[in-house]
C-alpha cells in the first residue's frame, strides 16, 4: 500500500511544476483556512499565470 502511495506522489511530481504548483497552493490555502473552492480556483489561476509567464521560453 505504501508503494502505491509513493508511486502516485512520484507520478504527480514527474508531471512538472505547472501541475505541482496549483496543487501545492491549494493545499497550503486550505491549511490556512481558505474555503476549498476558493483554494482550488486560486491554485489554478496561479498555475495558469506561472505557465503563461514561461510560454516565451518554450
């Protein structure tokens, strides 16, 4: 069971920063007391903004 959890976490990490950033922001937001819906929306907005800033480099 621990191997499955480890594999799932590693799979998400391997997707890169554009996937990890919104997840981390949403989790931190929920931990400090932001409502879940608003935390997810904020995480996605930050992720889109960060990805948009990185587009010229691609």
